[in-house]
């Protein structure tokens, strides 16, 4: 039986956390170990975790509030020796075959670093279906560097990829899911996409990161990062990839990373980003926005 460690970060999740943990522990055909980090909750979440930790398959600890990306990365760095690993949000509900369905696809590439990502069933707070969100991207390193398509709570990955991720702890990180997906592509690992869904992805007013964080609200956030905070996100991501994995990057990834790092001062690198047909997503609006940010040296 496969041994799987599920990494769960909580923050003021008292309303739904018990239901989610119950669904995680009900996974079929696998042995689940649940490692939980509380990210500075001020409600009854920790009391609930303390009560549930009587279960031998649950381990939790408390930390200060460092936000989801760093909290999940800390969990990953504290992970143990298991066959597979998965991220979990605090307010979803998992189908009992979620993990084994991922493993059945991952085990075909067990000798290589591999990552599984699936679709989502988006639901309201009462678990009524809102819609299905399929994984939408052109599934290349270039496309992933432009816009992340992965949702962390669907990600399952093997030991080989976990060990590689743990070799380097990035100082600049947007979200844990995008970082792991980018590393996997950059080193020539396998990214497996499943259009099926095994998770009810709950949307409610308390979501830290949600399905509806799109449109003008998201664009406004990006402009704040670029123009007010003066952060070029992809430049920083590229620098982190080079710093952490330079000797493991594919030749294609090296070219993309170096052009991103240098484009603000190197006209040839900027031209490559603007004109290379492979450095695109499958969304024309995103591609147009990308070109504008590159021209303004804010990408």
C-alpha cells in the first residue's frame, strides 16, 4: 500500500476543517499521514486540531502567520519519507479516490520527478456545484512562467520531485503551487494533467485564495506589485530557479531563465521574449498583457 503524506496549512479554518480532515483520512487504497501547520489562527482552529491529533495519522504544530506560500513550503521542507506527497486546503472536501487516482497516473513515471494536477469541482459553502474548472494552459515551461495554471490542492507528486524541491528554499515566492510546477518543468520533469475532478473546491467569504480572484481585481493586484512595489515577478522567479537549480535546468529552461533575467538591460533578450512564438500562453489577452509588461520592464 502506498504511503502518502498530505501537507495542510490552516488559518482560521474552524468552520470546515473537521469535514476536510475527515475526507482526507477516508482516502482509499493508500496509507495517509497528515502533517498540519497552523499559520497563526486566532479562532478555534488549533483547539480542533489538538482534539483531532489523538488520531495517530495526524500531526500538527503551530507557527506564526507567514501566509500560505511560505507556510506550505515549510511543511514541504519538514515532510518525511513517503512514496507520494499532496497539498490540501483547509475548507475543501476530497473524493475518497482522489489520491489513488493521482498515483495510478504518477506511477507510470515513477523513475522521474513527476507532478500530477487535476481539474476542480467548484462549489459554494454548502457544497452545491458552481462549475467545473479544468486545468487550462499550454503546459510548457514557457507558458507556466507567464501564468501559473496549477491549483495546489490538486497537486500530488512523487518522492523524486519532493527531494529536488527540498534542495533549495526560495526567498522570493508567489505561491507554492506555481513554484513546484515551474521547478518540475525547468528540470525536465513530468507534469501530468487530469481533466477529471476528485475535489470539491469550496468558495466562501473567508477564502485566503479563491476561484473568483480574477478580472479587474487580479489585474489591479498585478499592477500594484509591478508599479507600486516595483517588483518584476518573473525576473525574481527566474533568478530563484537559476540560483537553486542551475545545474539541473534543461537547455530550453536555461534560455528562458537567462532571457527573463537580462531582458530589462539586454535588447536581444527583450526581443526574444516579445517575438518567440513558444514564449506564449494559449490566451491572447494574457499574451497581450505580457507584452505590455515586458515593454515597460515590469514583467
